[in-house]
């Protein structure tokens, strides 16, 4: 059953073959000091990641000029490089010291007075989500307290654990129909609680689907991990849902925004490969603004990284770009597992396989009011092109039962767009369901 607590290791993670499984917390209870320790780690890492390329470029430029001066100037060059290396080292050291001070200071203060939880607030959770989106795969390897562990979240952002022995009071009136809502890169589950309409509160998709007879399960996860790893972890988590839900589950709907659509498709595939029970309950999978065929921005970043490698002066910038997370890199092709990555590179025309019996429904946006306008077709929603979001490419395609393109939309507004919410409700609730679908 469900109760607020820390995330736990899914029981079937070994079966799914997760390379870097979600680990149980190292402390019996998450504390505010953990949040501040994570902030300290973020400060230290940010200073290092920003300092390294600047120092590398500085050194490459100065080396070129000192070489022109010949052997006579080499003693001066050695002194110069030693001094500058010391300066950059001092900057990194200051960042590391500040990070350590935040961690140690919070631990000391917490002994005498309450310390605020950073990542439970709206701004704090957004900072954590962005950091995980950019460097989240590194956080997992470092076991950083800043890393987001995959979990369904309650209204106040508290993780809920799936445990058949726990009290189920954290879920009000659990229903037989579940809607799993999956956010995109560097986002949190809060996107499903808001609408782009002015002066509206709690009018997002989560509230709408509650009215339609669903229990929404809002996922938060480390979007810096690979799409495949997050898909496998979600498959394991949904297996726990099947074992823990207090009433029989009749239907599970998967709804993903941007990267979340890829994670939803990956989870479906992982669940079927592992022969788990929950995929049989999935009838519809909705992807909103998802780069099924890749994102042009990630393709541009990859191309820029390759181009910057050729000159010593720009090579540090290439290393900086390459430090982006694997989750971001996965958006280059939109492939949801390693086999699809290889197929997308080697096969002239690649059609993504979709599980039988599951309706794939895609929503795309373009910035122009006319969906067929050349500018709109080229720019898409400023992040994802319409052809990618609808899965209709020349060399690759992802089959969908229905795809809708909306004009005058931007990528980060899609999840809360009233027309998007209306379309998702139409797809997921084509017929009214009786009130007795709720648990008594």
C-alpha cells in the first residue's frame, strides 16, 4: 500500500536488469541536512564545471603565444602557467570549501534548531530538477544527496512508498483506473497541477483526470539518467503498484510530457520484456511534445561538440558540452533503448515497434497559428519539431493511432495548455464511467 516515506529499491529491479538501480536511502529518514549537503555538492560541482573550460581555453591560448616566443621565453611561460593554475585552483577550492561549509553547517545547526528543507519548496525542487537534468547521471554514481530517487509524489512533493503492509491513507479514495503522469527533462510533477489559464489554481491535467474517474500518480525522477534506465525503473515501480493497490486495477493510462513520453514507451517495453503484469492493464499511452525522432537542439549540441574538438583553444568547450547528462544525449535520436539507438544509426528506414493492444496517441505543438506554416514546420514548438512529436519522419517513424498538432504553442506550455488537457481527457475518457469504479 501507499504511505509517505523514502523511496525503496523495486523488488524486480534485478529481473529488469537495471544497470544503476535506484538505491534505498542510506539514512533511515531524509533530513534537512541532506538537502543542504546536496546544495553544497551542487555549488562545488558547478564551480568546477564552469572553471575547467575557462582554464583550459586560457591555457591553450597562452601556450600558443608562448610557443611563438621560442625557448627564450619558456621560463616566463612556466611562471605564468604556474600562477594562473594556482588562481583557477583557488577558485575551485573556494567552491569546494563553500559547499563543505553548507553541508557541515546545516548538520551542526540541525542539532539545536530546525533547518528548512530545501527541495520540498517549489523553487528548491525546480533547482534540484534542473541540476538532475544536466548532471543527474553523475549524481547516481556519486551517491549524491542531490540525486532524485524515482517515486510517485504527493501534493506537497513528499515521496510515497509502495508497501502492501503500510497504511493506505495517503491516497484518498483510490480508484480502479490509474493515470501515471511523467514529466520531462529538468521538470517536476508540478507541471501536471497547473494550467496556463490566468488566475487558476490546481486546474491542471491531474485535477481534470481526477474528475474523470482516475487516480493520478505523479512521478518525479532523475531525468539525467538514460531514458532506458528510467523506463526500467518505472516498470519496476508500476509492478509495485499492481501488488499494492487496495482495489483491483482495471486500467492504467500512461501520459508523458516531452522526455516523459519516451520514458513511458520505454517502461512499456521493459515491462513486457520482463513479463510483468501491469502492461496488460495499459490501453492508452499519450505523449505530449515528445521528441520521438529526436530533438534538433540536442543534435545541434552534439554537432557543436564535435566541431569544437579540432582546435586546442575550443576543445575545453567541447569537453564542457560532453559533460551533459546521458538523459539529454538520449534526446538526440529519441530512441528508448540501446537496440533502437543502433537501429536508428544503421537502418535506412526504422519503424519503432509498439506493443499490441496499446493505443499510442501523440500531441505536437508549433509556434505559428497555422500548423502548416513553413516557419512552424521548421521551428516546431521551439524545442521539438512537429514531425518528431508525431513520429512521422522520412527515415524513421513511430506508429501512432492518432496524432494532433496544435498551432500557436510553445514547448514548455503544452502540459498545462487547456486544449492539450481537453484532448487528453477526450482520449482517456471517451465514455462516462460509473461512480462505483471508486473504492468504497
